C-alpha cells in the first residue's frame, strides 16, 4: 500500500501550478499564484515520497465567507481516497473555525457533486444562481 502524508500547509507556487495542470484544472500563472497563496486561510497538501500529489485550500474573509478551492489530486494517485482525506481536513477546520451564519461555498467540476454532498454542499436553487466571471 502506498503511504501518503497529509500536511497542513500551503503548496509552494511550483507545487500549486503543477498540481492544477496535472489534475486537469485550468492553469494559473505563477504571478497570480504568488499573490494568492499567502492569503490562504487553510491549506492541505498530500505528499507521496516527498512530492506533492494533491492539495486543497480554503480562501475568504475568515468570518462571513469561506470558499473551498483548488481541490486537486494527480490522476495516478486518484481512486485512493485522497480527495476525501483533503476534504475531511478542510471540513474539520471549517467546523472549528467558521461561525454560525458563515457562507461556505465551492465551484465543483462535473461528476464530483456526490463527494461534496457528503460534506453538506448542495446546488443552489435555479432562482438563486451562483455566478462568477474570470478576468481576462
């Protein structure tokens, strides 16, 4: 059985960029990642043989809004429960940290809604759409 370590830490800029690209998520430039990572509220990195193979972060204002972001596991390490371990760590931190009335959200990829539903995430009603845009 492969041995994985769950580290409570931010990924490095290099790890972050590699994990997003390797997991098939939209790429981010090193420039914006250098700005983003120090503003992380909570992060977890899955390590295998000293290398980052998965990650997840929480961003937000630390009071009213928390966003689960950047959940990524490299394909060769998927199917081993690592995404669940990442979310378990994030969920435990949120339950300790977020106060009643705080809004916890995420944007999920297709096909993974059942995983997030286990943690209480639900789609919004169609008359209350979640909306966003990406800066160009």
